[in-house]
C-alpha cells in the first residue's frame, strides 16, 4: 500500500549542505543534482539562479531533492530547468512521484510568467503521468559497481574483455594521476580539440576546476573528493587519459583521450577497468558512462555498451 502523497511537504533553499549531500548520496544522484554543481555553475555563470528544493515525507525524512537552474527569457519571463532530477531517496511510489512533481511545479519560487522543465533521471513510467512531454530523452550506460570484480568483468562483452586482456599484456602502464589542475590540464586541452573536431557538447571544460573546488569545499578541502584522473603511458609518453566526476555514490565519465598507439593497445579498456576498481573501492555504487549516440558516435557508443552496463533511456523533458 502506498504512502499518502498529499501529506508531502516542500521547502526551497532551506536544506543544509550536509543533509543535501547525504540524501544525494543515498539516492545515487547525477552530478547535475549535486550541490557542488550548483556552486560551480553559479561561479561560471553569475547571472543564473540556483534553487534547491527538498520534498519531505510526513516524518520529515527527505523523499526527493531537486536542484533547479533559473534564467531570464523573453525579457520578462523565467525559464527553470531541473536536469536529471529529482533525486529519489528510498522507496518512492508512483503516487508520491506525481505528488512531488506537482509540488515542484506549483511552488517554484519564481515570478510569472515562468516555465519549469524537468528531465528526470529515469525511464518513462506511471510516476510521470499528468505532465506533458516536450522532448524525447537521451540515453546513458550505467555500470553497477556493487557487484564483485569477477562479476563486473564477466558481464563485459567478449570482444571488450579480449581487448582488455590484450591491454594488460601490453607495455601500457596505468596510474592514478594527480588532481592538481596543472596535472590534468593536458587532458582537458586534448578533450577540447576532440569536441571541436567531432562536434559534440558536454559539461563545459572550464567548469572542471570550479567543480573540483566546490566538492573540496564540502569535503574539508580534499581536492580529490570530486574527481579521479587516470593516465596510461607507453614508456615515457602519454598514451591515454580519463577523468571522472565523483558525486556521492555515483561517478560520471567526464573526458577521455587516447593516442593512435594507445588506441592500438586498447588503452581505454585498461584505464576504464582500473577506474572501475578504484571507484568501487571508494564506495561508488554506479559508474555513469555518459551519453550514447549510435548515429554520430557509433564507435564510442559501442565501447560503452560492451562494458556490460545497463542502458538507461531517460523519459525526456516534461512541463
């Protein structure tokens, strides 16, 4: 029997960061719903307004978190976007989801005219009933790191696993790289060239350091709290690199690069496997490999799909 949805309550900008971070981790939320992302985005774009809502059960426990970014539009209106949220905490019924969405839409602290768009981190389901979909959703691949290492490796496609074995027998040496910006800036520069060449977009690279600073602020100054960087070398030359964002119990692939020699030796297979083991040891439960586009990025999509992760096709954008 579901809980009584009408008894839910909502508050805006009243939840302390510590409570937010704990609930976000419990809900295995996306980086766009991490408190640090709001801080980083505000630092990069001072004109935006970051709004944080907490929907609570009758006993006061957090049922959902929603970080919303608001911007002006059409001179007099306000456009608000909740990307890959809300974060659901604990067991939540379809009725409670519908009620939470309703509370978010009705109580958004923005003047009229206003528009709130939500792009939930979930597949289409009964919890979204009552809202209108205005755009189809994207897809990502989620790797379950709660399994033991043998199970994670066994779930990989045979070809992917064969390339991993090849990389393990090669001259590649993978190491966890430093987290000082000067130590990973080369990777961001390589990623910038790739984005320009291939024409794809993702989280702006200049937000990486801002994200790192914001995560460190909430972790007692620990600069490694929000990122993990890995580098593969052949002799003294960099063959490949990957950088991941860490947000509570979830981590997201952010940038990656490989040289021709690294590609020939399956360097990214080895780095990703190394990262999976390291992130698992840090308590990360889910590794989000990011967008999957089988048309414009078929090779990258195949690489992600063959890891054995689960494909999440998000429901889309709703108003």
